[in-house]
């Protein structure tokens, strides 16, 4: 920080296991990627190349190299993994990401049905050569998964070798752990957290009210994902109480009373 302001909550420092931020790149140019890196410092832990954009982004290999040299774990969105898998082209997918210098991957089943035992087998096999993140939840509106099934899938995937499990929300923030209006499924989330460690979950939270909710509920170092590049610094401000939405949340009680009149002594 540019000034050591007191009474700010302590953020974890990279490399870290919690307090993670995943930023979503939906086709940034090399110059835009350089601009992101210039402000990222150690604030970005995972850089997701959203959905199928990796197949169309120019200079992809060079961009991945820039991100990785900046300390970010880069991976392609789970939709691309599923697009290869549904076409029986998994080996081609692995060759593709390896050729781009990508050492992390997401295994998801948000757009297609993958038998869960097979999904766990993939996690176990691929985690031997890659950092694996797995995603739980459907991308389709109206598809409800019981809390018990969320818990079972998350625990099984972590046991199979997932570094973190991602709680689905899409970039719209209207499915999975959220209602169609974008508000959190609070009962679902609390049921999950009664059975799965908070630090093991990366919560997709593309909208500011969702970020605010998770920070207020679970603290400054909750893992958050699907963050837009332009929202990176604003998110850090939310995390430490430097935006109106979380301004009083981390202050000690005596300061929450507001500014009290001070006596100015005359010389």
C-alpha cells in the first residue's frame, strides 16, 4: 500500500492458500494484459482465460508467458475443457494447453453431464501433471442441485486431487450459488460450509454486491473468482473496508461512532 493506514484487516500475501483472487480474461490484448499486470502486484492468484476465448485470442502463448512470469496460475475456462471432452478430444486439449505453456486446468461439468465418478477419475489422473481446479454447479438457470449433492461432489473432488473447488455462478452471477436476481443462496452456502472448509472453495462473485456479501460474511481473505480486470483494485478496497459498502465492517467499535468534535486549544 502507498500509506500504512491503521485499522485495516490484514491481507494474505502470495503465494497463499486463502484470500485468493481469480480474474477473468475474456480476450484481452497483449497490451491490456500488460496493463493488468502493472496493477496486479500479488493480487491475482489465478487468471482464467474465459470460456472458449483461448481459441481466438491472438498471441496467446506470449500472453500466458507474461501472466505466468507475473506469478499468476493461468488456466482455460471449464467450458473449453468440456467442448474438447464432448468431442472425445481430451488428449488434444492437453496437448493444446501444454503447447501454450499452461500448467493449470479446470475440470467442470456445467454445460454437459459428466458421470461424477468419471469426473473424479479425471481429476485424479490429470492432477499428476497439472494443477487442477474443479467446478461444481450447473450453468443453466432453473437447475437446482440439493445441498447434500453439492457437499458430496465438492468433498469427492477435493479428495480426488482438486486444489480448490469452484462454486459455479457464471460471469452473470445468476446461477449456481446465486438466485436469478443475483442474491446469494445463503442457506445452500451455509450448508456447504458446515461440511467443506471455507479455504477449499473459490466462490465465483462477478458482481459487487456478491463480493460485499462474501467479505462481510466470511472476512477479508475469502476466496473470490470471476473478477473483471477493471474490478481488481476496487475489490481490494472492498476487502479492507475502503469502499462505502464495507467502510465500517472492519473498524473497531470505538471508531464506528464516527468523528467526535475535538477541542482546539488557542495558543
